[in-house]
């Protein structure tokens, strides 16, 4: 059984990203990511600091815009201004959003060319149509991990549990583009285990701590656990009961240290791609 090392994959991606930044900077372009923080939220602040630290190592500039409980109009005006700002190559807007504001509304104000975390519904539409677009970095991380672990995807039976626009749906689309045979499960799926036990590759993107156990996996399956669920004692656990599935599966991503670090690295890779475009 392999515990897939997301930190090692992240490090390899970031080395390549850093190498790509040098010639861009030499040519006068400093890859710049704008992170809009619309509400005062401690977990968000921690996450933004973590992206900024990683970006600094890759010589990517992070411009953090704290809006302190913004109204919908203030938030969309800021995103419009950043979309028009030639010094900004990538834009992300952190959740949680102000009350009454949806991610779809906000995403529409991020220019598609700068939409490095696939928040604009147009980006998802382009992805579905097979056109070039940035996918959400977490969905990209699922495929990147499988590719780097040399898991063949063409013709493979993949089950994705979760159908959100930020993870499940784009992950399924990216896997489909790799010619996997993709099944998407969700809260209305009848007898979830019947589906997940068919999976050569199981992707868990539910948001329920340790929901998937040994009865949900096929012997030898590869499991990508996207879930990040805080526990009462301040730990972070995935959607998969890792200890329970370990004797059955051939590989699983840990939480933390799996999908999360790869997501950050790919977000920064997207910024560099946007700066190069
Ligand atoms: P979400 O918007 O809440 O979506 C959850 C999905 O799971 C929905 O499609 C829902 O189905 C489905 N679901 C809920 N209960 C279910 C059940 N009992 N059986 C089967 N499906 C069920 O969450 P999300 O934003 O996609 O995030 C999913 C998880 O990934 C969360 O833990 C989140 O923290 C984590 N995440 C991690 C990263 C990272 O970088 N590692 C990034 C983003 C998110 P319905 O559509 O029918 O409601």
C-alpha cells in the first residue's frame, strides 16, 4: 500500500514553476496573483498566508486585498478592477463570501484569462466543451497526482463522489478528458458503495469526515481523498477512513499532505501560465 506523498509532488511542481518564473522576470513580467479576501475569517487568513509563503519561494508576487466584510457591490467592483489591471495575471476570491453572495456571481467578475482557480462559470463551461480554460486547482490536483503516480486513466473506471462546481464536477470533466470512464455520485445516489466498489480510481470530494470506509473500496483501488474536515480537537481529516481502507487499496492520499499541497502548487503554476499568455 502506498501513501501518496502530496508534499513531494508539490515540491517537484514548484521547482518547475520557479524555473519558469526566472525567464519571465528577466523579460520584465513579474507573475502576480491577486487574492481577494472578502470577509474576516481566521481559517482564510491562515490559508492566504500559506499561499503567499509558497509563492514568495517561487518569486511570484501575491497582492492580498482585504475587504473586511464587503458588500456584493464592493466585491464585484474590486474583481472588475483587478480583471482590468495589466499588472495582475491571476485572481482568486477566497471563501467564505459575504452573506447573500454566491460563488457564481463573484466568479463572473473574474476575467477568464486570469481565472486561475476556475471560479468563472464560463471557465467550467469551456472545460465541459473541451476548450482551453483554467480548471479549479483542486480538480487539477486530482489528475496531476494520478498522472505523477503513473496511474493509467484511459478506459479506467473512475468514481467521483461529489458534484460541486469547485471540485467534483471539474474533476470528473478533467478525468473524462483523459478518457476515463467516469461515474459521478452525490447525496441522492442510491447505494453509494455499489458504485464506489466498481472504481479502479475513487475520488472523494464530499466534505464528511471519514465517510468512506473499507466497504466502499475495491481491492487494489487508488483513492484520492480531497476532503478536508476539521475535527473537534483541531485536526484535519479526509472523507476517507484511511486506516480502514489501507489493507484493501493499493494507494491513498493522506489528509493533510495529499491533495492540499498539490493544489497550491498548481494554482501558482496557473498564475505563471496566465502571465506567459
Ligand atoms: P460541497 O460543495 O459541499 O459539495 C459536496 C458534494 O458531496 C455535493 O455534491 C454533495 O451532493 C455530495 N455529498 C454530500 N453528502 C453526500 C453523501 N452522503 N453521499 C454522497 N455524496 C454526498 O463541497 P466541495 O466544495 O466540493 O468540497 C468537498 C470537500 O473537499 C470538502 O471537504 C472541502 O473542504 C474539500 N476541499 C479541499 C480542497 C483542497 O485543496 N484539498 C479544496 C476544495 C475543497 P449534492 O450535490 O447532492 O448535495
